[in-house]
């Protein structure tokens, strides 16, 4: 029998986000099937290292290659030290497979993995990278085209098109959609969660999940709420997540006079309870790859309102699993919300279709089987 593969899954930062969730879903899947799994990150942005290591049954390594608040010189030294630690790890463990999860980890780690003669080197691309410079795109494409990474995985067909525009050769790109462990809402006390969030038993409850950052465009959803409240005055909106824009969003909510209707719920380790208690999931993002939060909401049986951006159009079919609106348009977003609130039967059928779509095509099992098949093919 062929011994199980030894796999290194490498991300950039220890933080709560979609790429990190995909990384750990893969790590758990491979570990449960007898593969030797190691996870590593270049730095611990949110002081999660020890708590993650306590939770997961495989190594979680912090390479300590960056520190918030330090100057360029100090962080330059830390990057070099982190790369040396990675080199030692690669040489010591002699992994069969390395998979990297961001542009930064692709560019920093894969040349070392190539030099260390790791047999299978897989880069991934999870969506638009804001502010990336043209020279970085060129170097990234050169690395993939010349075999530093043997291939790059795109998480959606639209992400694949972005990679082609970057200059990566078509034969080097493999599409493996993100997948999730479906959210189970059975046994969650819906009424209790709604009451704690300030939502009445009969109030329409909209939910958004995501970091409070520019790309998620929560300010547009908040701006749409006055028009929604004109037609459905009991509507409540909960935004689950945290980030740098929280003070700005709090100010916007106060200035619009809708503090009783819009709640910033903060970060939660148990998003399932909010999914179980919501009526509609809204995702107003300006760009996405293939959103884990979206897939989880669909798996919980929620109808979707989402923007027509990369990744989401592939998952949500207009009028089937939800409604699609142009990105950045407050008026059409408000109209979509009122349309879906005005039709309970449509909400129910869309929610059922959304769950069926995820269970059929976007599970962690399907995703990980795709990566395993790719690794065995490349080995």
C-alpha cells in the first residue's frame, strides 16, 4: 500500500476569514482520513495561535514573519527569519504536498518548496486581491507558468478568468470550487436567539456576515434600510462580523436614525445560531471569490440577496436560490429586499433550493476530493 501523503497547508495570517476556514476544513478532512497534516501561517494577526493549537489535532505553526506596528526594517528581518523557519520545516518534514492559500503565501513559500524539492506544489487563488501591483502579478504568473507552482487552483470560473487576465497559462489552472460542512440548524432555539438580538417573533430578520471592510460594502446595505423600513417598518438587520470600519458604520446607523433596526452583532464563533434565526441572507459585496459565508447561509436554507460579482453569480441563480443585484446600487438592493420580504412563498422555495444547491455541489467532501485527486495526479 502507498503510505498516506504528508501535506503542508500554508496561509498568510492567523485571522478569522474565508481562506482560513477553507484551510482548516481541508486539514480536518485529510487528518480524519489518515494523512499527515501540518498547517502553518506567516504571522498571527489576531493572537489565535494558542487557541487554534488547542482546538486542532494537528500542528498549527506560527512562522512569526511579521508583527503589527513594527517598522519596515524590523519586519524585513522578521520575514527573513520566518522564511528560514519555513525552509527548516520543509527540509525536516519532507512533505509530499504543499498547498498555499493567498498571493503572498504563493509567492513567499512556493519558491522555497521548489528548492526543497517538495514533489507537489499547489497554489490557490480565492478572489480579487485589492491593491496588488502589476509587478507582483507578473512575478506570480511567471512562477506558475514556469513550474515553481505546478498548478494554481481557482475557486470559481470567474476567478479562473482573473488568472487568465493576469497572464497565467490556461493549462496551469484547475477549478475546484470552495466547499463547506453544511450548517445544521436543528436544535437551535430560534426564538431565544432572535430575542437576544432584539428581533421580535414576527419581525423580518435580515442577516449579513462578513468582516467590516470596504469590499463587503455593508454601508450600502445600511443605506438601503430606510427604504426597506418605509414598507416593512418592523424589519431588523443584523451584521455579524468585526473590522476597521465598525466606527464608521456605527456613525452611519446613528445618522440615519435606524439604531433600533440595525445591529452590529460583532464577531461570533457560532454564526449558525444567527443563520438559524434569520429570514433572509444579504451579501452586498463589491467583489468575492467564492464566499464561505454565502455557502453556509445557503446550506442553512436561507434565501439569498447577493450582488452580481465574481463567484456569487455561479452559485446563486436569479429567481431560483435568491435575487441578484448590481454591485454598489443602493436602490436596487432596497428593492430586492422589499420584493423578497413581500413574498413568503418565494422566500421558502428559494431557501429550499439554496440548501439543495450546496448539498449537491459545494460540500467540503467534494472540495477535498478534488484537491486529493489533483495531488495524486501531480505526484
